[in-house]
C-alpha cells in the first residue's frame, strides 16, 4: 500500500492496523539536538486515546509510545525516529459479523474494491485508530516549530448544529470537548448522549488557529502551503471539507469585501486566513474542517455483502458517538507536520542562497 507518507524534508510514515499487534510512525528529517522523551509524546497521545467519556469508545488503550530509534540520551540524533504504540485492548471477535458485509459510510467497500482483500477488524488501516501514530509524530513536529514561537491550537467549533461562540484559548483546555464556549458545552454533551442512546452518531466542525507563523512558508505552484494543509487534514478519515480564512463565504463577497486592506502594521482583516498565493503572510492561519458522523452505528441500515446480496446491518462493538473531541490533537498534529516540513524547506532554500552569495 502506497500513500502512507507525508512531507518532503520532514517526512512522516505511519503503519499498523486497528486490531493488529501495534501501530506506529517513522519520522525522518527531524533535526538533531531536539529534546524528546516518551513522556513528551504520551501527554499528547493521551488526549486522543479512547475511554475517557460517555461519547467516546469504551475501548481502553493507554497509547503509550516506545521510541525505538533516532533518540539518544533524550535528544534527537538526526536519524529516523521510529515510534511504536502497542494495541492493548483489541477484540477481533467484535468484528466477525463484518467479515463478509460492508458498513455504509465506511471504507470497507472501497478497500475491497481496490485490493480484493481487506482487514475487517475495525477497518484495519481505515480505522480512526491509525491517527494515534499521527499524534505521536506531531509531537516531534511541534518541537521543530516551537523555537519559531509557532503554536497550533485546535478546538470544537460546532457539534449537532450547536455553535461555540468566540475564542478563549484558556477555556479550550478547561472542558471535555475542547470548546472555547463554556455555555455551549453542556448543550453539545446533551446531543451526544441523545445520539448515543439512539444508536446514532454526530458530526461537527473543528477550528484550528496557528499563531506566530512567519511570512514566506509555502512553495508555488503545486506545493502551496494551503494546498498541503488541506491535503493533510483531508487525509484524516472523517474530514469531508476544509476551509481557510473566510472559506466558502468568499463566494458571496465582492472584491472590496474580501480583500484584506494592508497597513504598515499588517493586514486590517484576515479573510485570507494567513495565506496568500499559497505563501504565509505572517498573519494567524485560520482553518476549519467539517467532520462527518461516525460510520459505525447501532441503527439498522441497508447494505450489501461481498456477493452483492442486499442485507441489513446493525454495527456492534466499541465506537465513538462523535470524532470530536478525540480528533482535536490529530488536527493539531497534521498542521504541525506540514508547518515543520515547510519551515525546514524554507531553511534549506535560505541556506542555499547564502552559500551562493558567499561564493560570489
């Protein structure tokens, strides 16, 4: 299977399945000398791990990370960093009924069509559990961008049509849904509980803010940083839409409304979301993603089996009611990975230019 890697200089490859022995990531291109311990990574993977609230999967996974290479005496060596996360609470038998049946809305059918053979245990590589490895790699990416004072913060903007207002980064870390609006949280929780009781699931919108990003990151024409960010976020299985800055609202604006006026102090608005012509402009990067409802639900649905016979299905096992809030650290990780890669690409280009100047 190709397509399991992302990045040019800072390159991340994930591997493993939901109910296999383990999953993990290999991070190549990380500079040497960065402080890194397993505890650093465990703090982030713990944010994504299941079993913490009624809306999440009851599967119990600690998501403890083992660093197998690329780190010596607590510092990165500049060589590939191999990260291992063992599956501790896999239950293959929960998926026996899905061996010959395709779940509507999941990757079961498309994997079968592409490969003619699939791992039906939780969806294999198509499972959301694969994202645990992304979060682990994202910790390293965050350390790469940290010296530039770049911060990446994701939070819950909307669940079940309930929209959180404002943006209070301190409130984001105070509640179980990572929402900036304390008043919206109990309403969201109520809807999550209702959907769970009905054997259904919910989608939502996650917003991501990047502060401190310098101007100049991004490579025209096909490696624009907004294109790479969209690709990275769309690679998360649940994501069906990405917008940056004013996003789809620009279709309803005039040029005079959409253009961000410039002043010696910077832009007077940020409809561009911190990116122009695929290159960062020094303003905050603003991204929103639309997450679809979890495909595995307890309600009876029409589907087909591997012989193309019509059947009905009601999915058992252990599943989230909504990908939010567990997707929050995944979004941060994917954005950080793209930023780390483009930051290192910019440094390499700058180094080449300086060498040419010195020679002249």
